[in-house]
C-alpha cells in the first residue's frame, strides 16, 4: 500500500513540475512584455487578486501550506521577470 501512495505522489509531483515549467515559460513572456513597456515586475494588486482567487478554492486548514508555496513561486517568478 505504501508503494501505491508513493507512486501516486510521484505522478502528482510530475504534474506539478510540468505545470511549473509551463508557468515559467509564461512568466518569461510576461517579463519580456513588462521590460519592453517599462512596467514594474511586481504588481501587488495582481498578486493579491490571484491569491484571493486561489484561496476561494482551498479549505481553510490548507491555506497556510498554499500560502507558503505561492510565496516561493511568486518570488521565483518576480526574479525571472527582471
């Protein structure tokens, strides 16, 4: 049974990595657009709206974990946009 759980986690991890690579491709395009149009990499209103949208779908007891995850994701994204 433990191996089945681990296999399931491996499959989820594979999807997460694939989604992150897709996200980073989009972030690169956004960064290029922002540089070309002399816009700041950080848009606090967009970040707040995105997190609010995501948290609507997340049970209260899991929000802290998602908040920590997205802080890391957004930090990497902002660095890549510069």
